């Protein structure tokens, strides 16, 4: 594939995004946040979705946005790993979005509808457990998919990150399908950014203890990455850190443009006007491990945020569910999301919100009807939208 110049980026990025969303219904759900909220507002259950406490929510709470994240102290935990759409809004929206993601993944795994029903029920149990006690509540048995990715995260080192992202241990970013050359303006802007002492110190505070060191940017590229973020500014920057003994180590830094969210915020919500600062504030509230490694910056009159990529940061990729693991995964992941919400509430607020969530459960083992009906309605709309997307993609191809 020829490396596109700046003028061709939009065309290539749009084509790539269309292709990615055509690969599966689950990929279509992940890349279509705006349609999710549009169709949710039109669903029969929309009027019965309860209004929760005013807290930071992920806004795009699907399976791919959950996974292991490492803290500055080396602790690995499963948290929300993407806050681009985060707003102060209704926490029920995160539950519906997660439920739709799980239901789509179950259908892609050829699981029966009864399994999806059980998954939504277990979601409510896991989320309620986090509301009861976000510190030591019961998430249920850790599912195999989560356990395996957590173990993989614990064992990863720089060489693994370099192999995944850089295709080897060489301290260079390989130009090609994912990494594209910078324009002169971009190169100058990044060079200026990484000559800012404050920025460098804040980036390299993560797991760096040697005060006597020299730091420099040795390579950078435009990064074609993600699905919903395709078309925004995205850069990979390779930094060399050389200690007093002259031994170099390297850090890979991700720089991503922050834009206005499509997730609906509460009208009276007070959030940072700058979108990078909004993402940063949400990360500190919802995903502390991520928040402590993030820096909002301005570059080329755009709002961006920086974070050093850690080898332990992995995406939770569940391409196939087994029937025995599906409900267990739903409970566990809803508990993770619930912890993010619950740590922003006091005890009374958590109790009242849990009672409101469960108000229309017909039995103790049934999911609230507003949640089930929302997931079912959205699953149908997204399936139809996905097939239409594939038809248009095929005709264009």
C-alpha cells in the first residue's frame, strides 16, 4: 500500500473506517456512537430509561473500550480505557451501550437468545454489586477471557510493545500501512512540544526514577489507528531516555486529538470547555490508572492529549463468547463500569441509584425491562444499519 501524503489522508481514512465497520456487526456498533444515541432516543423504552446521578460516564462503553491498564506504581487493573466520548451524564447510557455490545458479540458467537437474556440479567447484578461496595464488592468469577488478558498484561515488557507497535526492537517507527510520514508543519509542532520541559517531565514521570537523564524525540509518524477516531489527528512519537550511565531506554507516546463528544451530557453539567481537558478530567474520575498518565496539550491550534503507552495496556478483545463464559463476562464487566461510576457517588446516592435501576424488575432474576427493551430495540436497528452499510460498501467497491 503506498504511503499517503497529507492531502490524501481523508480519503484513505474514510475508506479504512468504512471497511472496518463492514467486517462485523460488532465492529459496526463500535464505530457508530452517534447512531447509537440517535436510535436510543427513538426506541420505545427511551422514556423509561431512568435518569441517574450526575457523574462522569464513558459515553462509548463497548467491549473494546475495556481492558487492563497499568498504574504508575505497576498495578494492573481492568478499567475503561477510552474516554473520548466521556461526559457528565446519565450512567444508564453506559449500561445500555455495554448491553448492546455484549448482545452483538453473543450473536456473532452464534449463541442462543436466552444466553443474551442471561447476560443482561448478570450485567445488572454486577453493576448493583459495585453500587453496594465499589471497593470490595463481588464482581463474580473472573471470566477466562479477562483472566488470560490480565496474565498476558502482567508478563509484558518493552520488547513486546515494540514488537506489536514497531514490528521489532529497532528504535524506529516503520512507515507503511499504519504509520505515515509527517508534514513539515506537524514535524515542527511535535518537535516544539517535546522540547517543552514541563511536558517531558510529566510524560516521563511514569516509572522513571533516574533524575540524571537526557531525553529526546528520535522518531514520529502520523498513526492510522482505531475506528471511531479515524480522521482525527493521531501521532506516535518515539522518545529516547538516556541515563547517566549512557544506557538508552525508549518510550512510545500516543498523541490523539480530542473533539466534541456526541454522547449527551446533562444540561446543568459543568465540564471543561477544552475537549482534551474534558477527557483528562473524565479519566481521573473513571479510570485512575489512565488519568495519572495523561496530559492535555495544544498543538497546531488543536486540542490533543498525550499518554505514554505501557506494554501492559491491552484491549479486551472478545471475538467469540462461549455459552458458559458469556454471563460471567457480562457480570464482571458491568462491575468494572459500575466501579467507575460508584467511586464518584456517596453511599446514599449509590443506594438510591441502585433502587431506581431495579424499580421495574419483574423478578429478582430478571433484568429491568427498560434495559432489556432498549438493548433489543437497538440490536435490531444496528443489525439493519450494518446490513445497509455492507450493501453500500459492496456497491462502492
